[in-house]
C-alpha cells in the first residue's frame, strides 16, 4: 500500500482520534439500484432514492441483465430517475445475448431520454455456471462496447474493475490489462467489484498505477445485511469473505436490527480505512435499501441537503 505523507498523517489522525470525528465531508458518493419487479419493490426503490438523493450523489446507476424484460425495466427506471429527479442517472449496458445493433439501439434510446452516463460491462451469462460467449454479431467484450458507445455519442462511461481476480481471468495482470484496454477505449472511470479488505483495494490501486492507468478508481462498497446472499454474489465475482466476517454474523439470523448494525459497522470501518488511504469517492451497492448506505455516508461526514427532494412513487 503506497501512501503519501498527507495520507499517512490522516491515517495517524484516524488512529489518535475517534474514527469519524469531524471528517471534512469531502467524500463523493454514488449509488447503485436494480430495476423493481413489482409495484411493492418499485415503492421501496423510490423510498430509497428519496432518502439518498439529499446526500448529493454524483450519479445513481441502475443494473441491467440479459433478457428483454430486464432491459425494459432498467430503461424505464433510468428514464424516470432522469425525468423526475435532480439526480444524474447512469444506465448499465452489457454485451450479453444481444447484437451490436440491438445494444446500439438501447444506447440511442438512453441518449434520447437525456441519459449521458453509461456503465459499460461485459456482463454475466444468464445461466449460472456457464462461460461467457460473445453473441454472434455482438460486442466481444466491455472494451469493444466502450469503443462502440464513444463512437455514437460523447457518453460518460464507467467500467468495472476487480481488486481480487475475476473468476474468468487468468491472472491479476490479465485483469489489469483488460482494465487498461477499457480505459484506453474511452472509459472515464472504473468502479470496483465489492471487497471486504481495504488492502485489496490499495494493492489493486498500486498495480493499476504501475500499468499506467490514470483514470479514477472508485471502490464499490456492499454493506452486508444478508450473509448467504453476499456469499453467493462473492462466489460469482471472485470476492473473498474473510472468516472473521462470517463469524461476526453468526447467531444474527433472527435479529435483523442487530444484523443491520453489525453490517453498517463493518462497512463503515472499511470506508474509514479507505478514506485514510486517500480515497474520496465511494460507490454503494444499495440493493435498493437506503439505511445502511445513508448511515455510512453520514459517518464519512456527508450531510443531507434538506432542499433536495424527490416525489413519492
């Protein structure tokens, strides 16, 4: 982990003072949601957006999976955020099960809706355990998708990065090479997959810098409230869950409020260590729940702006 003198001083202050005492409030945040599948889930999503919007996120993104209905729900959610809120909406696009023409048409719809930010991803196969195969006539990978998007419009493009080796990757270096290809194709920043050890991010940041990657690297933060679900997510993306974290959640299955407190504490402590290491941008995987992300942002020194509001669903 390579820290500057000012970062070392900040790290020392973090140890000497209460962890969250008088932080400058200079962190920037963004939030990720998934498209709702029912009216009840839509209401929950909109409540979360209402809660988090006053924190002034740089953008909010909406995930996207293979299949027409998911794409339509994503488009509807992104378009509504862009239309009805003061937030900048970012839409996920993947290369999975679609031709270039189909993906380009979706991108054109987003541009026409006022969306100027795309999160460009290779995407996971729709069948769990299957290997990714490019669609005939489709974009072969995320770097090609970034290049295609930038040819159509001057989109702001975010891409994915992996502090721990992606399951499909041959090595850490192959991951870095792939990230560099995406940045060289025109991506603005990389948002990392979630992780649970700040050292994983710092080591990744050092490897990226050594490879000449100068683009912004934003750590993706997943506050854990469902350990079984998180274990499934982690297995799909190569993220390691430390044994101590498994043990922390033992005995809390029937205590959701206590589980939330533990989850917020673990994620906030990691964010504080990242902050001490010079990180000032955080991307929260909210799972359409606002409380944990809001609490962590508050601890990091952010304060809600009462003048920002979003209409109810």
